């Protein structure tokens, strides 16, 4: 029986513990807590020696490194600095001449169910050919290339091809608007855009190239010399002569041989934009050596990847999860992976389960939001319940992107994993490059809703505002006390912001994750309690409240002021609620509804549909203190529909609370 969706809420104290089965432990790479503790002890005893060993054993270096960690210019840490390697070589060429070369690298399932498979050898040929096409279009080592592509083999090929020639890619999620795309192209100073004419999602053909045209038309993108267009569908699109070329034309006549260009370990493999609490999205810059090491190693540790596994990470390549656990980690590990173009609810909400059965998937990695929406769907329609498929191939399941509530965890564990498969609840961030706190499938006793313990070598801790450790059982600020190889190197073009955002002085030089956390009194297990800054997590997607506020006030003919907060949501984790003061009398009824819709669509255009507020409230003013500060805490209570119990005596204008409580 499925859990009714009404039960999908968090319980505060969680006592259930699920030990890994003896067979799982026996077969695992890190077999049992003793093995985990031994690795942690090794890292503690000889931190640099530990990382040097991992880097030598797990990566192929064209020039070996002699220096492990360079901490001479904190917090701009450098890892394996004098070593040279190529990420694409480490994902593809290294498998040639081994049994992996003829193994399926990618099982691609399109939105309509059509399946295409490529072997490692074939993938290498595609990547090399596209790398040559990029070079022929003038792209060279050190250039930046924006990739605005659907989930396709070609999307992965584009990323790998950039890595192959030493160009730094910056993937922009295909759901972002023209304006968001333009800002990223401009900030990163890209010379080329790789896109598709359209993308297919849920049976619909959605434009990509038209959005690129619009973005480039907004100005500030003069650095762009070439736009390569993958023809995902047959529908023709506008092509600008001299600038645009189809992928097939770009590939025509190009050799399928292209030597991988060695780069320094610190060479920026990619820049990926993510939201912060202030200002515009930050371009998180990752390295080549440290980043690749960690994606490779966590495939072994967290997913216990074996040669016969069929790995499936459902994340889009537009997010960090799709970088680390689609484009790089699985390939570096020589795994077979599924790449899925579509959405979990098309043609029905049984799609994931059907695909797991069809492709005999063994490791499945998805987000709590997807699980919650599929619970809801199977509550109302038995036909899409996982019990209708044989999911016996699964052996490990993962969760990522947001806290998973214990009820959703239990449903996933029972109904998808058949109470056999450990769930690795992986806590990490765009900035961390790979997993930080996660259970190990063959070692860690599982507690629903807890990401359990840090990986070996990862020095996570919970501290107070002055950087001192808090005792287990008390909540605090999640930090990482020591650097790690796959950490963010800087914010592209803004090193000062990097220092300020992640290494505030009062925290003793620790890395500030931006999340609150608590460790359990008994096991010292970590549980993430959510962001402590003005960042929202909507369906596992990070959104800055200020970004949405700026988008709203950019509608300057209508909006005078706006404040955005999050509210807990059963399905999406958090939902966006916007409080808006208009430059016109307070609207009511249908007018208010129409204006709320207009603003929602406006935000969709400014940022992308994922940033559309679920709820927009109008008021003649916002609750402010006499000094003019917006009282966000009050807004959060109003958004939740809570009675205001806080002291409102310092409010300039208490009457407006009632106005703002009204929904449209
Ligand atoms: O708040 C945490 C939440 O997602 C944030 C990072 O978002 P992003 O950079 O987009 O990366 C998401 C994919 C790695 C974190 O600061 N988060 C991520 N994973 C978890 C999580 N919260 C709780 N449990 C998790 N497993």
C-alpha cells in the first residue's frame, strides 16, 4: 500500500534505523563502518598523503603532480597544481584498450521512448569529432563556451568536447529565459553557444534556438562568434548567416580523432551559475583535477559502482548534479548510464519505474520532489504505482537536492527499493562539486531524513556564529573546516565576493555552506535543516529571493516594491510567495488575479518558469520597522497562514498585515 500524501510531512525525531544487509556489506567497496572509519583515520593522520594517493590511483595524469595542497593564498586553495591532465581523456580515452571500450556508455531514452545506445569507443569518436568542429569554428583552450542544450547524448558530447580542447564550458539549464541566458553569456564572456533547435519535453516541442537569438539580441554578447545548433527535431529555425551553423554541418568532414589537450590541474573545467542570497547569480568556477577526482571517487564510495551496473541519475546537465553524475563521474568510472530526455510524468507518472525495468537499472539517483510528486500520482492512480513494474534490478537508490522528509524516504525505501536497497541521501552543493555528507551503501546504518556522516577527508562540522563547535543535538551553522579537492575555486570574475560569501572572517576561515544542520545526540548523524540565508529551494532548485524581487521591481510600470519569502510546500519542498506593492491602488477580485498572473508570467520571462511565484499578495505597503527594514519574519508567518504572534509594536504600519494575508 502506498502512503497517503497527507502523511508526507516531516517528523522531528526519527528513531528508525536500517542496517545494511550482510550481503550488501560483503559485496561493497567500502565494506562496513570499520572500513569507512579506517579511511577517515587515514585522511586525519596524513591529509595530503591521503588525497595524493587518491589522485594517483584514480586519475590518469599526463604530467604527475609533485605538490598536493597549496594553501599559501587562502581561501584560494590549489590542488595538485603542477600536475597536468585532461578530463575528457580520463572519461573516455583511458577506457580504450580495456574491456570497457565496447561497453555501452550511454543508454539514451528520448521523450517519446526511442532508445539510442553508444559505446565508449563511439562516444569518444563523437566527442573528438565535435572537439574538432569547435576548433574549426575558432574555439581554443581557455575560451568559454555556453551550452544551452536538452538532455541528449549531444549535450554530454558538447561538455566533453569542450573539456577535450581545454575550453571552459558553462551550461545553462534549458528552462532559463533569454534574459537569464544573456546575463550568463555576458558574465562568462563566451565565444560560442552550443544549442538545439528545440527540446522535447512531455510530448511538446519547446524552443531553444529562438531563445538564444533573443538572448543575443538583448546586447552585451558581442563576444559570441559562433552558434552551433543541434537539430533535435525536424522543425526549421532562424539561422544567422556567418554566425550560426547546424551541428551536422559543423561536424561534416571533421576527423573523429582529436588528441586531448593536457591542462593544468587548476584549469577551469567549467563555470556553473547558481543563486546566492544577494545580487546576480554567481559563476561557480571548478577545477579540472580536484573536481574530476571527487566525481570519480564518489562514484565508487557513494554508489559503490561495479562494472555490471546500470546507473541512472535523473538530473539535467544544466545543474551540478548533471555535471558530476551524468557528464563526468559515470564516464570516468567506465559505467553504463541512462540519460533521459523527458519528464517523470509523461506519458504517465509510471515513466521512471517503467524505465528502471526496461533498462534493468541498478542504481537510481533522483530528487525528493520527484519522489513526492510520484507518491501523489500513485495515491490517486494505482496504475502508476511502482508495484506495477519489476524493480528487482535496483540495488542502490539515491536522493539529492533538498532534505527528504522521512515519510517520502520510507515510501521510496519500501515501494521502489523493496526494502532491499540502501538509500544514499547525498548532501552537497554546486560549490562542493560532489557529495559531502552521505551514507555509504555497504557501511552506514540509515536513518530516514538524515544524510548521516561526511565522506572520508571531508571535515564538516556544526558551529555557532563565532565558529565554535556546538554539541550534538543543538542546531547550528554547517561548515567545512578543511579544504577538499573539488571545492569551488572562485566566483568567476569576482574573487572578493567568493571570499565574502564562503569564508566570512567570523567563521575562522571555515567554508560556509549556507545551510543549517543538527547532529543527532546518539550517532552524531547530520540532518540538514535548510538554508540559513535568503536562498530558497524549490523542487531542489536554488533560487535567490533577491533575484526574484529584482525581477518583480523590473516591471517598473506596475511594481513599486516587492519582498519574496519561502513557504513549506508538500510537493516542492518550498514555494515562492511574493508580497508586492503596486504603483496603483490596491487591486481586488478579478483585477488582483489578473495582475498576479501578469507578474507571474513576467518573472517567468525574466528568469524562467521555475522562478514564478506560486502565490502573489498585494498590499499598500510592506511590514517595516520604523527604520525602514522589511520584517521578513512576519512575511514568512503570513505566507504560511500562521497567526502573527510576534511582537509587532516596532512596526511602522501594522494594519497592512491584514491586507497581505489575503490570497489572490
Ligand atoms: O540546501 C542544501 C540543498 O541544496 C543546496 C544546494 O543546492 P545546489 O547548489 O543547487 O545543489 C543541489 C544538488 C547538489 C544545499 O545548500 N541540498 C542538497 N542536497 C541536500 C540538500 N538538503 C538536504 N539534504 C540533501 N541531501
